[in-house]
C-alpha cells in the first residue's frame, strides 16, 4: 500500500487575476546564489520527501528529467553550474512538482506523462525553481496551512469538519520536516512571480515561453477529468488545490510569454515522447492500484471499493477517500495479534482521544476478522465522529480505516466502504497489473475512438486519451503523428 499522500503547493493550477502590485512580478530578479545553510537544509530534507512520494523513479526518464531540469535551473542565477541542481523523478501517481532550497527539484512521473513536450517540462521545473530563486519559502507566513496527509481531496472536509482541533491535527501528522518544506502554500503574488520567472527562464534557455500556458491548459483539462471520474466537486489534483481560477492564469501566462519573446523557441516534442515511452503510468502495483472505484493492494492480497461520489487517491503511506459528507484514510500499523488493542492504539494517535478495549466491538467482514469503535471528538466548536475500523486478514498483518464524519452520523455514507474490505479476487488480480505509457504512431484510418479503445482502463477511455494528448473532440490526427496511450 502506498504511504501518506502529501501534496506540494507546486503550481497550484489556478491563479486569480493579479492586482496592480502583482503585475510587476514579471521583472527579473537578481537571485542570491545557493548558500551553505540552504544546501544543508535541502540535503537533510530530500530523503524525507522522496519517501513521502513513493521513492525515486530511476532509469532513462529520470536522466532525461535531470538534463532538462538542470538546463532550465541555471537560468535562475542560483548557480551557473548545472550539477549544483539535484533533479529527481518521483515514483508517484500524483500530478505534482516542487522545489526546495538548496538546489533540489522534484517532479512526479504522472505529471511527466501529462506533458506533451520538453518545453512544458522545462516550464514546470522553471516555475518551481522560480519559487526558490525568489526565496518564497522564507517569506511564507507562519500561519500558512500545511496540507493534510489526506491530500487535496480531503482539504475541504478537513477545514469544515476537523478544523484546528486535535483530530484535525491528525490530518497533518506523519509528514516529516522535509515534506513540510514542500507543503506550505504560496501566496497569489508569489505564484504570479514564479510563473513570470519560469517564463523568463524558458526564453533564456531557448524554449518556447508559451509552454507554461499550454501546460496549465493540460492541467486544467486533467482537473476537469478527475472531477468527472470521481463524481465529486472536491476531487482536485495537487496542482489545483490553491486557487480556483485556471483560465485567468493561462491567459496571463500567454500575455507574459508574448512580452518576453516574439520568437518561437524550442518545444522538443519528438525527444520528449521518445524519452517517456515505456514509463510506468499511474499507480505502482507495489504500492497498490486504483481501478475505477476499487483499491487493489496486491502485496497484502486485499481490496476495497469506494462509494459513488467519493474520490480516492493513492499516496505514499495511506489511501484517501473523500467526499462532501465524510472522509477516510486507509493505512496499516504494527500488529501483535490483538485486534481490539490495534484499534485503541490507532485512536491514541489522534491526540487526547482514547477508548478502552472494552469499547471495541468485534465482527467479521467478508470472512475476515474485524474490530471497530466510534468516538465523539471535539473540533473547535464542532463535534465530529471518528471511527477506527480494523481488519486482520492474516495473523501478522492488520489494516484499518480512519473515518471522520459529522457528529451523530458514525460511518455515515462510508458504511459501504468499510463493508467492502475483502480478499482480492482473480478479477482484482488481473486489474492490479502495472500500466505503461506507450508512444505510438497514428495509422491510416485511426481515429480518437480507435486509439482510445487501446487504453488500459475500464471507463473514460476516450476522455483519458484526449486529456493525455491535449486533443479536442473531432480534432484531426494525421498518419505518422505520435500519440500517447496507456497499456498493460
């Protein structure tokens, strides 16, 4: 199972129209070189960050991302030496990128898969390096809200239900100091400035400065598809978590690109597609796989299903399930064979909330021993129900859901979630296979529909194909054109 899913603020996909004071943020800055303290800070944090995001994804794609990242990063003035920048491709199915002080830059393989050319990769990494060059992390307010381990999908409910109480604080625990560097949000003006700096870096490196605007369009389309698939308005990927106005940000990026350079720079579509061909796509089966509304964890041979209208996200240490009327976290903890004690230990991690083993009820779910209890917790001026529902499919391994719901609802709409925990079936096993990104040439007679039929998904094949390739309905493809598909 994957670990806690943390989201970096990254590009934060949307940006409101800037005020007059923000309009000047495109001016070049004289970045101070990376200093020893920043280098030490970044070095100390990187192991924590990579662990939170499923580890390092190695191979030719990682080497390619490093080359592009270093090429754009030297434009920042932080260092003229490309080797001063550590660019890491993360083994994560989350759409995300971020950078931290000390020359450390990160991008997830799923965000890499969404891009359509090298200039877009440079645009994303340039934006993140821009945050570092402008020392935005040092300027963030101390009251900035750290993202919850339940990720972007749970933020709205965390804010309205959990608040800043001890229960709410659970949702921000488990993130090490390294990940904290990447999870504090940036202000609107800081995002604007990082956009403008990234566009300047693109022009300086010889890339098309319009690449940031097209990448933001890609992200907006992915965001809309994510919402459509989840059937929940709160289903927002990492880059969509901060500001709710992607259209204005795209327009502004287009305007800034036109001001920076009237010449069209390099896009690098052919080398980009060649580089990403064959890359693992979506969830790593070793960390669990999301298949529609099912989560399939092959290492433990267990699975569960999420109710309609709830979104599911796989992360590095937990799986998150969230909707308008409840949210849950699926994870595991050390197990000594005593399931009621397991439940009380999980509860104790919530803070000043506890329950005796006598309050834990035991049952079976789909033939698997289970135990659960619900406690009432105070969240500021609001009471909520917190339920721990645990299962022991084997003598030495247990799993659990932590479910938060408004007071008096218990499990609420997530009752079917805890009832769906099961041993994997043969169909589950088949669906838990790894998926790979493949670059194929369009053949004579191919249409969006015929190519989408080759996608390794049970639903939304055509929509996924269009978003992956930035295609509009009815848009023509010529024989010989290269497109991305996802196959087993």
